[in-house]
């Protein structure tokens, strides 16, 4: 309440209601398989669904990768946006293949 939108609605006798954001933490993320070290950023593609409905990157959520260059455990934080609230964190492995002689 008190926003410019609220004032406009009141001044123009428009009834407004607010939708509660959906809890993004219950979204389902596709499994991220182990990745092979390349020396470059590794950003696996993921698919997300919410109650069976496929979500769209950039529209429904954003992706933030960290520790995703070197071998070890990388992190992907998926944050809901617009009608989704919250975030989920997904860990995945980057494996360094040793050359056998």
C-alpha cells in the first residue's frame, strides 16, 4: 500500500489486489551430471518445473554460477523472479581427468 500504483487505483476508483508470490523453493530442477574440467567456466543447462509446468530462464528465474572453473564442487543458485519468490541451490562436480601413461 502507498505505492504510486495504489494511489492511481484509488484516484481512479480501480480495485487492486495483490498476488502472493509462489514459493520457488519447491520448483524441481533437472539433475546435473558430473562435468569434465576444461579450464573455462562450466554452466550446465538445467530445466525447471513448478507443479509440472516448465519454467523459462530469464522470465521465471535467473541463474548464478560460482566455483565453476576449477575441478571440485561448483554451485548453481537459481532465483525465482516476477511471480516466484525464493531460490534453490544446486551443487555439481567438476572432474579433472588425469592422463594415463
